[in-house]
C-alpha cells in the first residue's frame, strides 16, 4: 500500500535506489543510516561482494555536537609535494594496532613499510611531542604480544582489513543482533597532528596540541603516547613519511619545509583499550581461517561460499582510482565512480551517525537529469544507469578497437559465441563486466526466405515479463460488409496479458470468419473511429474495460486497397443564429474498395453497407416498397447500373441522373472532410497511394425514418464489471516468466530486421536463449505496464526459488562447464503504485538468516515473509 508520511521520505532516501538495495540515495535532504547501509553493502550491493559482513560502529566516534558530514568532507591540507589530482594523495591515514593489522590484512594489501622508533616528550599538559626515528634493522623487531607496536595505513587498505576482520568475526558467532554491542566496539577517533622536520635530529616530529583536538580525544592520545609505558614502534605503510627521507637523510625537497608544520588528520582505531598492557586478544584472529584461499578462490562461511574475487566492496575500498578511465567519451570522466567510491568509504567508516550523500546525488543528477529532484523514480532504471555508468568510468580499455560483426554462416555456435565474447571484452573490460554480464544467443528467422541469423549479445540483467494466468472477458460488436448481415455482439475470453493477435483469433473462431475475410478492430469514441488496432503484438492492457470496440469484417484483397470510412451526420434544429446544425450519430461504417473513381462508387458502396438496417413491414417488405423485394429494389432502383459512372460520362445528353438519382441525392449528401461535397459523376480527389478515404454522409429526415438507425448507435462496453466482485490473487512461477521472456515471437513493425537475402526489412521472428551466465544474476520483474491512458502495476505473486534457482534448462550452451545454479541473497520490494510508493528490502545474512529493511527499522524475517507480490528486483549469486 502507499504510505504518505515523513517516514516515506526517509524510506525513499534509504530504499529508493534499491539497485543496491537501499544503499544509494536520490535525496539530498535526508540522512542514510550508515550502520544499515554498511550491512546492505555487505549483503546486497555486492552483487558484489556476497560476503556476510558489516563494519562495527562506535558511539564514541563523535561528540554529541560533531558533524559527521564535515568529518567526511576532506579537510584543507598542505603537502610537502604538490599533489596530482589523479593520485589522490589526500587519502586519510589510520593508526592501528600492528598485530591486528598483520592478522587482518589480505595479500593484496601487503606493501613495504618503514619502521620508526617513537619517543614521547610531553613537557606540558597542552601538547604531546613525538620524535620518529627510522629503525635500521626492522627484522630485529619481534612482532610480539607485548610492547606498543602500531601501523600507519591508508584509508582504503584499513577499510578492507576491517571488512575482512568482520567477515570472519561474524561468520564465527551467532548473529544475535544486527548491531555490535558497545563493549565490542573498536574505538575510532580523529586527531589533528602537526608534523615538521627536525634538522638537528634528522627526524620527524609530530605535535598534538590540546587546543586543536576534542578534549576526550586528546585525553585518549595522552594515554596512548604516555612516555611511562614501554617503547613505542610505528610502521608506516601509508607512504606519508617516506617522501621526506632518502637513504635515511632529509631530502632536498623537504629542506624548504624545515621548521614548517604540515597539518594532518590522523584517525586512531582500536586504541588504547585493546593494546594497553598485554593486549586484548579479542581482535586477533588466525589469518589462515579468515582469508580466501588463493587456490580455491573462496572460503566457507556458515556452510556456504560467500567470497567472490574480486568484489565491488573490496574494489572500491581499495585503489580503484587506478582503473578510472578518464579518456572514455562514453564515461563521465570518472566522476560517477569517484562519487560512488567516496560514498562507500563514508558508509564503511565505523560510526552510527547518518550520511547525506549529497555529492553522489549531485554527480548522478548531472549526468542523468531524470534522477533530479525528490520525485519517486524506478529503482530498476537507476540500477541500469548506475551499472552502465560505473562500467564506462572503470573500463580498462582506453582505445576501443573496431570489430566487424560476422554472421554465423554455419559455424558451430561455440566458435561464434566465443568470437563475439572476445570482441565484446576487447571493448568492454571492467569489474562490472567481470561480475554482472552474461551472454544471449539471438536467433532471427526471415518469414519470407527463411534466412537464419544467429548473434550473441551481452546482457547485464534479465527483465522478465509477468505472463498472466488469469483470463479477461471482452465484448465487441462485429459489423459485416456483405450488405446482408446485421451487426452482432460477441463476448470472448482471453488471457489477461494477451495481445491483439489473441483477440482476433478468438473473434475469428466465434464469428466463423472465412479464409477470404479479415477483421479490423477499432475503438469508437463520440461516433468516430478513435483508433485502429493494427499491430498484432499490441497488448490488450491498452484496451480499457469502458472502451467500445468494433470488429469490421472485411473482404481480403491481395493488393493494398484504400480503406473507406463513412461517418454519419444529421440536422438538428438550433435556437441560435443558425436554424440547423449538423451532429454526428451512429457507428462509422468501413469497407475496402479495390477500385474507386467517382461519387457513384462511394454512393453504391454506402447503400450496400446500410442495407441490413432497412426497416421492414410485417409482410417482410420495405415499408416504402410497393411489392418488389427489398434486395431487388435496392439493386435496381438505388444501386443502378454497375457501370453508372461510365454510362453517365458517355451520354452527352444526360442530365444529372434519373429521377430516383435526384431523390437519392437529396436523401444522402456525401462530402469529404472540410465540407468538400462529392458529386456523383465527378472523379474523386484520391490517388492510388492514399490508404484511407474519409466520407461524411448527411442523412435526410426521410432516410432516418426508412432505416433503423438505433441498431447502429448502441455499442456495449468491453467489460461491464459487476458490483462487489473480487479478484483472486494471481500466482506464477519465475520459470514461467523466464519462458515467456525467451519464447519465440515476431518483431514489431517498428523494429523490423533487414534481411540480407531479401534486401529489405522483414518482420522476422526472434528467439532468445541463455548462453553465458554471470556471477551475479539480477532479475527484474516487469510489474509496470504503460498504455495510452494509464500506467498500471501488476500485483502478480511470483514464486521464486530461494536456495536453488536452476536455469540449466534454458542454457543453450551444450558444453558449458560453469554452474547454472543460483542462490538468492537480496530482494528489492515496491509497495504502492506509480503515483506514490514505498521501497523496502530483504537481505540474507549468512546461510539462512534474513532481515527486512524498512526505513530505519531493521527486523529479522523468515523465508515465508520474503516472498510477496511486492518483489521487484531479485539478486542471485552463482553457487
């Protein structure tokens, strides 16, 4: 249901872009709860990471009046060397327990470090002075469980290590609460540190001033760097100090900085509580149990394979900037990737304060204005744009080579598919392609020459239609053009998600349509033809229950013949300036004329069409007749000679016609749009290229009495709903949706295929098959349909597997060794309609635990709860 409240706005911020299931916000005025977002990133964004994790948070991280947004914005800093913007040297630096760092780091994080011995000199209560001297023999220092040993690491490496630690920690314990308890939170706080070079000691001096730091943070710093404790050692893995020294000497570049202070913001993590005295072993884990095996590429957690290498979270927490493609004209100069990466890092920094993703929203709206403002947007559209934008920003291909597309020409599918995939990777190579892209086999068959064309195309997600299992009753009026049969009303039953082809097929059977006939379906509105349905692939959802439809039963011709449409008018008395005014009435009549040249042709065909409406007396004769049969009088007196146009034109002494013709001309006045009157013996202003001729017929009072016009004025609605009727919940399997997506179907008239054999566009049949499957399979359930009048949402319940989606039946690759089985790990749900709605998400934690994310509320969920008719996006990972 639709929720209109302030809670909806918060939900929109948190859940709206559920491409990544509540990670991304399109609102710049609301806050995104970081603890929830981190968990979502660990479980869902990962289409990505697939790892079961989320970072701890700390209530001690901020003062009550501390602004988290100002903390995450980069402070203005001075550097000893002017930075290259693409090198991003302003990455934050973290001080960690060295032993924790050794245990938590991954193989990709191993970098050379510089060891310093640190002495503390706190000669006053207002500042702390630290002297850093390089250790000549780092190997002599034992990485022990005593002493004070710390590591300086850049932000990206720290975040990955923290994530890896939490992966293992969470996998080894029961998940009793979504959030860590306070006594388990590693402490994290910022320190403002001034660094300068000491000429006398050839060392670095770090100064921490009380007035530049929050009081409680400065107090913690005093405890950490207390000179009364055992000696202190710091390993620098950040590279912040190595630029100042070469061969253990102060560099020439730093000479100009002697005595000048550089202000740096240092973030202290896990101190002092966990490293004082003999240390706390809670944070120490066995790396061999925590890392993914380099041989298997995965680690077993809770009995499932949850590690995918590489994964998006680790990628953006690492040095992803090296892969940004600034030269790609299809990309966004790296701005989208940078904004997304910054957002991820902001979300992964421990702390429970909300984040306002203003920069990400601004960058997104700059390149996709459709996501501006605060209106509700389609989360699948955002997913498509974001995945494509990230791919182009991170495309490893700097110069895309040109590859000519070759047809299969009888070659084996395996060979052709591999050729297409190589060509695709030669132009598109990114982590998005690595994880999220698969490959279709597309088969086109020409309906004329039977030419078969096979291509292999990449895909990023599957957009599956929801075929209806329920039926729809439709009522139409069938009007014949044989001049004998009266209109009849037919009611047919069709699939609710059927097409015009289904409707015409059902009507053809119901009215016993002959092989030489065809049906033309049209909508009648205010006594005119409002729309003609011609595309057999048009969805019946475009036809409303209150519409009035007519199916014209026409003669089938081999060559294209013009369609003649007769509309009816009559004169009504008017109290205004003009005594009479013209008014439309009745149902338009339609026919096809293979040859039409003059007004008599129009008159003759019109009289034939209205012949079934002639009123008859009790003895079966025309009320105006004196004894002859109706049909004979109609033919002899009204239709005249079949060659009337030629006869009139060849008789030089002829007047405008017989007396009957004169009377008939007074009874019916024919004109073209614009009040251009049609004379019976004059040629018509129509060419062979004209597809339709519209004729307006003005009826006299005499003819209105002679014909039963009531029969031509009443049309039933397509469907008249009964009061108090209820519709049952429709249910369908996701496999049926997949079959409907992959089934063979003709291309639409606007999407025809150019046949190389016929040398012209043809309405070919198209068949899709799955060929290559991605690691992460995103399934989009197409719940929203659009027609001329309204937008509709399908509330169909889709039954989807949770633990084993098996698509083996739909994979055409006969020799594929890859797994065709998937496990569901996240769901994006949409409640409400298109005018207003609400997004929520379900996320799998570990092997069998599910949680529901609804605004700021997070609660456990059972597998029975996650299957609803609101499911919109399904995220599967390969198993």
